[in-house]
């Protein structure tokens, strides 16, 4: 089974890398860019008996390692 995990910073958490990307886009002439939030995409292949088990395991992976639940949100999508 293959899954895609998207991790993004929560609203209100400063995103200096996003700000740097926005500034770079402005300097390249993309003046319409108002804000950029940077995140990460993780693809995982795993063996699981069913989708419910896969979601449970992936959620545990996110909470324990792949995301920092204090400052980040994550979304799990089975492919």
C-alpha cells in the first residue's frame, strides 16, 4: 500500500523558509505572490491488512517522527 503524507506548519507559526521563497519570487518578477508557506511531502510504502490499519500506523508514524504535532499539521492520503 502506498501513502502520501503532507506536513505543513500550523497557522501562526513563523515560516522563514516560506518568507525566503516569497522574497525570491518577488525578485524574479512575480509581484503577485502575497505569501508562501513551505512544507514537506513524504511517500511511504507499507504492508497493512486493510486501510484502517494503514491509517492507524501512518498516524502513529506522523505523531512519533514525521511531524511535530505542536507546530505542524499533517494529512495522510492512501494512493
